[in-house]
C-alpha cells in the first residue's frame, strides 16, 4: 500500500515538475534556509510538541502545487510551509465581545 502511494506521488511529481528530494534527514532550520517560501512534504518527522525538529523532505512545492500534491500523497507525509508568504483571503474564526 505505501509503495503504491509513493509511486503515485512520484508520478504526480513528474507530471507537475515538482522537486523530489534525495533521502537525507534535515533539521527544520535547514529546510527553512534551503527552501524559503515553499511547502515541504516531510516523511519520518521528529517532533517536539507541535514543532518540527527534523525529517526527510520528500518534495518541495509552491503554493499552487501543494493542494493537488496533498490530495495524492501518502497519508504519513506532513506538509508545512517553511516561511510565511504575503497571503490574503478569507479567514474563518469565532469570537465574542463582552460588554460590561
């Protein structure tokens, strides 16, 4: 099952010219420095609470590519954006105002 998922990701990547990375563990800081303003698909992520410590970068994606890649990716991959971009769009939030 996992091998089929990986083959599907590689096929998608080849069709879309997504950067598939050689297998090497990187720290989060290395990922941020090497791939600014990109999404990284991370396999075997080591976490410290909610923070990524290290992992194996499987693919590097643009904002336009990440959604389609996520749809076809193996479920164990973690997707994270290395740096914040100048995004805009709707934000869904709940809040309340207390009047005293």
